[in-house]
């Protein structure tokens, strides 16, 4: 971490700021986040489709956070899995299952909310256990295992619910639409999830075990860790966050459709956000705060694209390029730092 | 590698040796065979040469695409941009050719050049920027599709001329007394044999496999690792263009042509025993994996299984096949 | 280690059993046995047993794609839609986008405002050619009205979640005089539209929302009429017991479910044998495969019904490639289908879900802001392309998936703006 020594006896303000950030372990992705935010403001000022700056509009600013909630929650789970050098492609389907399951089971009745939520979390835990077991015990590559589980979930979902009936009760929609003061409840939930993720990863023994497993499973095993359990637990956590995202989505949409997860691209985008946030695909590195920044980058891009009225296909091209460049910048930089 | 060493210490009875010989065969061939027999059992007409060739014509694109994907997989990467490249090939091909038969040849060349460029970008980003290939090609997935749609304004423009479509749709009439011998099958055979030679018989393939198995060792033994990786991506992207030409030929212009193909090719390759993250893979087995997948789709259709369940069965079989491969490799160690 | 492996195998076996139970066939047993053969024998036996048990109890979903989702079905609406097909529209002759069926005019003076206006449009997406043609037509309509000073378009890329946020942003920006919404999903967008109604007038078109708060809702007769027109044509032109393949895009979309619901009823009443109902995902390649297999399986297919026409040409080509006579078919108003129809003299019909409704949305929004009366709902006519008027809709030089029923032929910059070239 102290690879770059101060250039002179009197470090410049920039150098000191950098040192300060580094000492506090602020992921470098926040640099990208700030740059993109500034670029967004400039573009809005010069090319905006309306005269108003989005930066001055509190509702739009809050909405940037709200746009991050769905992806953010599941991305925290994906971070756990990826820190453990695994990956989870089944989250998008699990989100669909949760969304459809919630509206079907609740059927608009407020009395059924609690046990429905409970059932869905159990489903999430089971899916996580299956993922974890396939990967750790049967030694199936995580990409294929979770892809397969995802396909199975999709199949069972579409075969079980031939019509996508039901809806969640209005009271349940408080999750998505309620506010405490100026702060939407959903944003609060996102921050709590991120905070909990940070606490587990950085302050609990389980977290350090997970980093060890992700860093080198062999070494972790030799040092006496039950690596299978650690990684399976990460998958369970990931599936649980996917269920939470599904609940948020359905509470926002009132009723779940089987394509909400896949159309939302939650599988690939959560992976992209996590990688942009500095978690290595090879595991053992990264954390949830970086992931949060990665998710925020996506939301700011969304808002900016709307503000300057970019064509949908151009959006795709830019999004693809930004994913590559952001990750490229990051990996390039960390390589340079290592010497 | 150290595959058939387990039994040497025990008695070499004939039955045991025969069993081991069978064991040494990649199980994907049995799966494909069982499915083949099963499909024929449900639909005897399937074995009529005409019908069977029609089936091969349909399976050809996925088989060729899978063979291309194998090169990237054995080198230790992924290529998620395959499906998007296929879609863009069809859309851009239609814009460029615009129903002019005279344009077909240069359009095909231009498309291949495009594939080359995409492969180079994928490879360069992966090797020089050190972006994991999963992310690099995910970005390319968005970009390639975006470029195609942006160029066309979102809906296909222009038609593919008949002599472009002939590769995926047409055939040589009356060859071997058949109604039609599909060009796609000829393309399939040419690419199948070519890729088999390239990966299994030439030095290039040996180096690529060594690189996927152990990049450090490969580098130390003088393999130009970056160049090899880039070449694998280029090969895969250009194969995707070929696949796009066949699929566009078969179905005509559509923005859905390539949807989901990236995962299907990876699943097919894995079904054929290709190891993710590199080092092991076989072109014939991977192509048999793709064939098995297509047979599976046909069979599930014949059985009248609803489409949603087909997804689930596909998922189960992929998991089971990979679990089996993982299990048998561990046991043989 | 070992018990865990057995456990996992059991898990797979149970899942397989569930699948087989749903499918109503015993056939997957071999598969299970196959995969398990190498491993522990008990597990395999166990698996086979469960599979057999499950198969016995499994009632079987049979042709799942054939089922009509009850949530989306209403006999009353179906009958009403069929009745509306033959109702003569009111409004200016020859301009179907300005016409309406059985209008119920409402007063909009409460929304009246001086121009110039800023129009905001939250679009579900431009992710298919129908929407591309519609959106192009809409932009052209905006250009016809100098009083629309600004037209702000945000695209949700087919994502409900995103469209909700988009609508909130548009409302929050405070710049919009009126909000036009083309919802991605009916139920999901309802709360967002309700919220928007509190701040400004809203016009909804294409798919609906479950609230009356918008100033007006622009929609053609709808899915029932589409499905009915195609199915009725097939039934009228085919003998009793003729074999028909029904191709659908995907399940669970209300506007598509209604199409199939209407068609299914017609086929049942008219004694048409629907041998296959399949989802083709709007993918040419899949559609071709489905038709090719059906021809192989049944020897002959007499008719093809589709809930959307983008893949109609692929379906027809499957007959050509198999050396079979052309089926009686319904497509949609895409150019490639109309051209194919004309060239090969098919027995065909093209019901439409007209893209000119995108023009009407702008016209309606303008009327609302000017305080003029508008019909609510604004029921647009839904003409079909038939043998009689086919020549009028075949437009050489237009892209293959251009929708002929765009009502855009007389607009400025036609055909270039729609990606076509002036015909010779």
C-alpha cells in the first residue's frame, strides 16, 4: 500500500490527499466515480435537453440512489461470492422467482406478507446451498453450475406459474415508495446492506476466512479452514441478497413478471459493477464499498444518458466501452503500482 | 495426461481392459448417441437422409461456433461476445449487401474483417489492459450489438441476397441422389476438420493448450503468450462471423438471431469435456456436445415437453455432465 | 465426502423427478440412469424409483404453451372486440390515426395551457422493429407541430424498474407540460403513472395501465381483434380438421395473451386441429426449426397462425425448404411478409396492431393541452391487410421489417426517414 513514497520532504496537497485516502482504504474506483459525476454535470450543462441542471434537482439526485438499490443489494452478495473466487449467474433468475413468488403468495393480502417473505428467504437459502454444494462438493465450475441452476429456476418458474397472477399489498410497497424524512426507505436498506456486508467482510472472522479462501483455496485448506463451508456460505449470502433485490423489485412493480430479473440484466451487471468496484474475478480482493461505487456509476450513467438524450443503441455502446475502460484503468493502475 | 493409470496395478483381465477403453472415451459421444437413437425412436423419419441432413444443417452453426469458442476456452478465457457478433453480422450484412447479389463476396470479406477487428480488440483488452476476459467480452457483447443496432437504427434494413443466404439455406441439388445436400454441412465438415487439425495436430494447438494449462510454464518455454491469446480471440470472433452468415442465411434478417448463443456455446463446449479456465479441450468432443444440445432440443420438442421445462432439463444435463467430468478427472488423479 | 455426493445426486434426481412429473413422460429415466451410472449404484436406483413414482402421479402439463393465462382473459372484452371490428370509425376519412370508434368525449379544459409546449415521453423501449417504426412516426408527427417546442424522450430499454425511475425524473424536472407514456408492463407502471397524474396531464398508449387518472388512453381495438382476424381467416380458408401450427413469441405478456386467447376460441369452434403451439421468441431460426420439425412430425401442415408477424417469412421459407405447398397463414403488416405474399400469391391475411397509434398519442396530447375534447379511451380502428388492399401496402424500397400500417406515407421525409428509398 505504501509503494509510492512521497516525492519530496514536503508532500504536495494532492499527495497528502492521496495518502489520506489510501490510509483509509478508499477504493480507487471512487476516483472514477467522481470523474464520471463531474463529466455528467458538464455534459448536462452543455448538451442537456432541458435548461435545468440535474445536480440542482434534489428529486433527481435522490433518484440516482433509488436507481442503485436493486442492483446494489444483489451486487453486495455478488461481491461476497467473487471475493471467494466464485461467481453467481443464477441471481437474475432468483430475482424473477422471488418477484413472481411474492406477488403470487401475497395475493394482495397484507396478512400474508411476513410468511411469504420468510418462505422466499428459505428458497434463497436453498438455492444458495445448491449453488455452493455443486461448486464446492461436486467441483463444478461456478459459471456453469450457477448457469445451470439459473436455467432450472427459469424452467420451473415458467412451468409452475402458467399465469402470473397476484400482486403485493399496498402496505408492502412502502419498501419501495416510502420515505423517512427526505430519505427513501429503500436507499436506507441499501446502505444497511452495504454496511452489513462491510462489517461481515472486514470485521468478522468469517470475512477474513472468505478472503483467504478466495486468495488461495489450497493455502486456506492447508491452514485448517473448512473452505467448502466458507464458500457455500458466500453463495447463501449472495442468494439471500438476490431475494432481497427481488422483494424490492416486486414492491416497486406491484406484481412480478418472470422476466424482471433477466431483463434487468442483474446477473451480468452485478458482476460488472463488482469488478469495476475493484473486486478481482480471481478472488481474494475487493470489498462492498467499491461495489457500491460501481453501482452508482451505472446509475449516474443512466441519469446522464437521459439528461442529454442519448439514443438507446449508443447507450449500449457507451456502457460497454465504459465497463471495459473502467476495469482496464483499474487493473492497469494496480499493476503499475505493484511495480 | 495421467488418465489411464488407475488400473495398471490390478489384474489386467479382458473385461477390465475393455471397460477402461470404454471409460477413456469421452462420455459426450455416448450422450449424443443415446439422444440420436432416442430421437429416431420417437420419429423414425428422422433417419431419412434428407431429414437428417436438414437437421445437420440446423445444428451446423452452433457446432461451428462451439468449435471457435473452444479455442478461447482452452487458452483460459471466455468469449461472451459471440451472440452479439452473430446478430451484428446479420444486421450489418443486410445493410451492406442490400439485396445486391454482386455485393455478396465483398460483404462477406468485410464482415470477416469486422470479426478480425473485434477479436483483436477482445484479445488486446484482455492481454494488454489485463481486463478479465469475462468482463472484456461482456463489454464487447454490449458494444457489438449496440453498433449493429445503431447503424441500422434499431430495425433491420435491407435484405440478404440469395447467394449470401445460400450458405445457410441452400444446398447442392441432387448430390448423392439426395434432394439437397446443404452447403452448411459442407462448411461444417471443412471447419470441423480444419479446427481439429489446428488444435490437435499442429504446434499452434499444442502451445495453446499448454498456455491454458500453465501460463507461466508456457511463457518460460518460449511461447508468446499474448500473441497466442489474441489469436484465440480472433479465431473465435471470425468463427462467430461464419456462424452469423450461416444463421442469417438460414433464417433471414432479424435482431434476435444471436440471442443467448454465447452461453449455449460455452455449455456445449463444457458438455464436450472442455475445461473452463483452460488447459483441456477437444474439438470433436465439443462439437459432439453442440450436436447433443441440438438433439436434446429436438427430442424435448418431440416429447411435447413445454418450452420452460426444456430450459430446466438443459440446465440439469449441463450440471450433471460437468459434475461427471469433474468427478472422473478427480478420480483419475 | 461420500454421503454428500449421494446427497447431491439425490437432489438432482428429485429435481429430475419433478420435471418428469410435470412433463408427464417416463422418458427421462434413462437420462438420469445414464448420468448416474458411473457413480454410486444405490443413488441411481433411488433416482430411477423416484422418477417412476413421480411419473405415475404426474398428470402432465401437456401442451403448456396452449394454455391461456386466465388473468388476461375476459369473454366480455373478447366479444366486444370482435364486435368493434365491424364498427365504422368516426373522424376524417382516410386518416385512421385521427379516427375513433364509439367515442366517449371528455372535457379537457382543466389541462388547457398556452403554447409553446414541452412534451415528455417515457418510452418502454425501442427494442423491436415495431417500436422503431412507431417511434420514427411519432417524431415525424412532432415535427408537424411548431407549437411543440421541445420533445424529451427517455428510453427504458424494456426495463420496468428503469421506466419507473425515468417517469419520476421527468416529473421532478418540472419541465414537462404533458407526459406521454408507453408502459413496458401494465401492472408495474400503474403506481408511477398514478403519481405522475398528480402533477401533470398524462397520455398513455399502446399497453394500458390500471388506473383512470390519465387524460386519455390511446389504443387500437387490441389483441383479441388481432388474434380473431387471423384465426377466422385460417378457419374460413381451411377444411374441417386441418392441421395448424400456432406460433407465439413468449408467455405472460397481456397484449400477446389476448391474441392467442381469441385465436384459440376460434379454432375450437371451427374444428381446426392445432397440432402444435410453440414459443418462437421472435427468432427466425427457432421458428424455422419449429415448422421444419412439425412438417416432419405430421407429414403436412395446412396452416400457420402467428401472434406477431416478424418471423412469418421464416415460417413460409420452412415450407419452401421442405418442398411443401404454402400454408394458409396470417402474418402482420411487415414489408417482407407482404412482399412474399404478393410474389407467391399466398392465401394470407395480415391483421395489424397499427403503428399509427404513435401519431395519435401526440395528436391526443396536443388536444388535451389545447383544451379540446378528446375521446377517452381513444379507440383506434385496427385495419387488416387483405388480398384486396395488399397492393396498396406493398411498398418497394422499404426495409423488410417496416410496418406498412404506419400512416406515415404522406409525412415529410417519407420514405428516407423510415429507412427506405424512394421506389422507382
